[in-house]
């Protein structure tokens, strides 16, 4: 069976995001980000972002994507990225344990 590396799969997921976003409107969600972020996951991700990036909650939002290789996948989208998202900005992807939502790894969007 062919295994796709997680970074390539995350890139493929994020390539579905529209490349242009109007500066008057907030960032739109990727088509794959359809589920609400569980409260426990949001709490742990907010703590992670505050600890590792120092961002207040007002400058980003969290999107959940389908599980990949038994990880819960979330994108932390910085509102200042505008047209740079999904790559070249401050936004990033987190791969978390699906039960504890502990961050297992972070992937920059490039």
C-alpha cells in the first residue's frame, strides 16, 4: 500500500484553500474544515499557541481537518496572513493525539 508522507498530505489538504482572500472579509475556511473544533482541543491549542507563539486569541482561529495517520489535524490561521495563506505567512498545522489533543508535531505552511 502506498503511504503518503504527512507533510505532503497536509500540503495537499491546504492546496484546496482559495489563494485570494478579500481584505474586507475574514479568511474563509477550507472545504475540508467542516467539523467544529472540540472544546478540549481548542483549549489545549490556545495554550500551545500562547506558549509557543505568544499570540492572543483575537489574532487567529482554529480549523479542524479530517484525521490523518491517526492524528487529529488542525490549522491555526493567523488573521494577518490575508492573501499569504495557505503558505508563506504565520499560519501553521498541528498534528495532535486524537484523545488527549496533545500536540505531537507542528508543520509550517510553506
